[in-house]
C-alpha cells in the first residue's frame, strides 16, 4: 500500500531528472571520499567513525535548518514516523557499510553497498506505486551484471563482511524509499538534519565509551569522513526528491567506478580486464536508461483538453442531450 498522509495532501512538484542525475553523481563522489577516509582512519573504533560522520553532518545541516521557514522543527506531524524510520535505517546502513570498508577492498564494499538501487526498485514499486518500463529493468540488470564483473566478490574468504556489506544496501534502500515518500512534506535539509541528529544522539554514549585519541592523520581522515558524507547525503536527499527513485537509482552505480579510481590513486589497485568490461556495462546501462527517459511515452503527442469538465457536469450534459434527442 503506498504511503500517504492523513494530515494534508502533499504537493506534486515537477520531476527534474537532469538535475537529479547531477546531484546523484556529486553524491557518489562525496561517498567515495568518505570511503577513502574511512580506510585512512585506520584502527579507530567503528562507532567513533560513525559518530564523527554524523556529528559533522548535523552541524552543517543545523546551519541550513536555522534559516528555513518551514514551521516548527520539533512539532509532530503524521509523517514524522517516516523521519524516524528513515533515520534508523540510515544509521544501520552506515554502520554496516563502515564495517565492510574496514575489512574489505574499497571497490568490493562499494559494490555491495550499491546493490541498494535494486532494492529501491522493489520498495518503490511496492510502497510508492512507481513503475519501471522494460527498458529500465534491462538497464538495471545490465548495471548489476557490470557491477558483479567489476568486483568479482570472493564470498568464501570474506563471508561475514560481505554479508554485512550487502545488509548495508538493504538498509540504504529503505532509507532512500522513505526519503522519496517524504517528497513535498519535508524539505531535504530537514531530512538530513533529523537523520544526522538522530544518529549522533544514538552513537554519542557508545563513542565516548570506546573513544581512542586520533593522530593528526586520523583527525584529517575523520574530517574527510564527515565532509564527504555531508556532500553525499545532501546530494542524495535532494536527488530523490527531484525525481522518481526507480529512475535515478541506477546512477548510484557510478560510485563503483569512482571507487575503482580512488583505489588506484590511493593504493595503486588497477582494475583487470573483467573490471573494465563491467565498467563498460555500467556505462551502457546508464546510456540505455537515459534514452528511455528521453523517449516520449505512447500517446504523449496527443493534445490534452485545456479545461476538462468535472465528471458530474459531463454526466449531466449527456443526460440532457439524451432527453432532447431520444
């Protein structure tokens, strides 16, 4: 059953696919920076990294929220439960992803996390009523196959980290779908603020208990985690409010290519022939999805009535016509 609000009917702003795709690409770059910084932060406790990531993001989001005019921040609305679920699922997704990053190659962890568009497709179709065309389904499958070729997961060696990395994509998909359901109800910066504030409060006592004094390099890495996450989070949240989730989720796969490049620059991890082939499949899927989005739908060329009559009025006119012309 699709989400709906019993308080008021949300507005229906026009989708802006082009801008949404650009924001998704910027988001992928930010999350790649975050992943590199997680690896560079070394052996710091996991909860310390998760806390720092959200503490920096909530500070930036608070500056934005302080200047908005969208009503009281702490007032409970019928859709507020979705904000809580989005925050909880997002926190679990981040924790799982950071765990995988610490124990797997950067590209492998990125691939598992980028399985989320597939789950978004299932969730958006079930709860938001969004539908994919056959061409979009083919594009999504092609991108997934390309991702498998790029990563070549070795589950027999890293079973537990791989499973937890895959779980991060499930939690991320739940969060992204909830973001889409909040379209027109909450501005994107408020969604980011609530997620970061919720995560900061939950992880604060755990981080204080496990805190380890970072070195100068680790402090810079922690700062990179927070800034990269902020860039990724704001871009992602805005993108999912500008266009249907099932249409732009595929752009998430660009993060795999960025992770491969980052791995080569930071650790001289060069992709092999199978990885290059997978990258080509990902690009082909992106081109296919773009062509499908740009193609006019059947019947879209037909003119629409400028001012259609309400159904009751049309019925009344028809009844009068039949009485006069039996």
